[in-house]
């Protein structure tokens, strides 16, 4: 492989997760991102209280992401070999943590509705 292209990355992720699961994850991430942007535009600010609550869920999201990837790829912590495996594992955990924080913040904001003092 001479170059790392978007098509190559998509093919690799489709091979790892399966075509259906990969595109389902992409669609869910897109919906959550659009909902998050809607909440930010609607509220015109970040709520510190909601943001703190969302941050408290970050470790849960990190662990869940690592466990999900290990379950889907039929591997475990004993299969981790070199430094790149640890870097990928930390990247998965980081993305799971950030994704969970965004999801929790968005869910809280959508459930609570528009703040009264935003107008």
C-alpha cells in the first residue's frame, strides 16, 4: 500500500466490522452529530451542568467502545502485541469517551427542551 486513502480506510473498516454494522455506526454517528449541532444552535451556549454530567459518562463510553471492538473482532486484551495495538486501543477508547459525552449532552438537552432564558 503506497498511500492511505479514504477508500482504503472504508474498505478496512468494512472488513473489520462488516458492511452493515459499519454503515449503521456511520449513520448513528451522523444522526447524533446533527442532533448535537441542532442543540448548540438552538440553545446558543453550552450548559456547564449538562456538560459536567456528560463528562462523568466518558469513562463508561471508553470502556464500552473497547469492549465492543474486542467483541466484534473476536479478540481480547491478551491479543495486544506491539505499540501500534496500544495506540489503536487508546484511540478507540478516546473516541468512545468523546462520542458518549456528545450523546449524553445531546440527550439531556433534547429531553430538557429549550432553556427559558435563551431568548
